[in-house]
């Protein structure tokens, strides 16, 4: 009597979390790794245009669930399928989409091409290193060596991309927004900043020493009286904040600068203050002002930490 051969069905890829936040993606990987195999897919090459930056990730669990993006959403399920095959064989693999790809039925809307490196996770220490450093608001980096199929943490001062020992992915702390003010503008900005995934803190937490204004922090001054902002503006200028913005007209800002110079601040210091605040204006309602401020912060952050 012939024995019946049985095969284990391949799981169907399905998105588990809608997020492109590296912390969410790597935490998903750590949680999934506790229960079974996991693969980390990384965007390591772009030919032409692309919807995501080099180093973007998709994490795929052995049960088919995945999280993250390496495109605008058009190849992630295909990446997950390839990652499941990689986990089944226990071997890393490289996949091309778009230009130069064997997947003729998958066309990138941008018309370019991307290369995805799929690493079958064999240890979670490097991922934990990244999460722990980001929680302490420190930059972190991972280096993937395709020849040895190893993922390890790297010097955070490394440049992202291919180097002599593999591909480096760089991670920065989430943008922290310190908001000073007591009006409707403050409320709207807090709501929108939180919805955008930023860490929002009140100015009094800075003034009493609970929160440090670091290089990944934006400070927003929403006072209608210059005397009310004096303490926080001085604290901001003493900090490494990548953005300091203040409410008020150009005339108000000239008065602000005059007061700062009387207190000993020089031109290099006062030039750090964006006033009038925001990237478009003038605005006449609190929501438009909040959008203008957040867009300005996002643009400055991208310029500072590409």
C-alpha cells in the first residue's frame, strides 16, 4: 500500500499592523520571534524612483502575518510570500521588483526598481539593541552581511546603505515636540502632533527638568505675550533642539530678538528661532496653524536627518 505524502500548506500573507514606524515594525518582529520563525525584509537598492527610503523594512512572521513597507503597498504581499519560502528553507534570499525583476506581473507605479534582502532571523539581540537605544532616545544601527547571513548592531555614526561589511540601516528617535502655551492653538497642535505619532510634552516638564530637549526635539512657543515665553525660549536656546518656532508677527519677533539680545543672546542664537512660525501663513484658525507648524517641523527634521 502506497504511503500518502502530506505537505504543510504555506500560510497566506496578511497584513497585521498598518504602520511604517520602525519601532512598531521591530517590536512586531520581537513579539513574533517568541512564537516562531521571523524574517526581516529590507529595501537595499533603488533603481529610479521609489516610495520608501533605503533601509525600510517589512517583518514577516512564520504564520504569514507581516508589518511594514518597502514600497507604496504594491509588493509587500509578494515580499511576504518570498520571505515564507526563505523561512521554509532556512536561507536568506534577495528579490528584485520592477526594473530587472523576473516578476513581470508586479509593476511598480513609479516605473523604477527595488531590491529587497530577506534575512531569516536567527537571533533577536540586534533588534533588542535598536529598541533599547531608541527608548533612551539614542540613534542605533543594524548591519546586514548577506554573505554570512548575519544581522548585527552597528555604530550609529555609520552612514546608511552599503559599506564594506554589508548594508547598514540607521534608526533615529521619534520626534519630540515641546509645546508652550495655554490657548486653542496649543490644544489643536497637541492633538495633531499625537495623531502624527510624535511624542508630545508640555514646556513645564522641560523647565522642571523632567524632560531633556535633545537634538530630536522641536520646541513650539504659542504665547501671545513675550513675557510668558521668556523662560522656555531661554531654555530652548541652551538646548540642542533642531527646531524652535515662535508665534507672532515679524514686528513681534523684532521685539523678541531685541529682548533676547538684552539678555546676552547673539545673532547665531536668535537666528535659530523660526518666527513667524510655520511653513505657510498667515493663518486665521488654530487647525491651519497647527498643520503649518507640523509641516515645518517635519521638513526641518527631514533636512537634518536624511
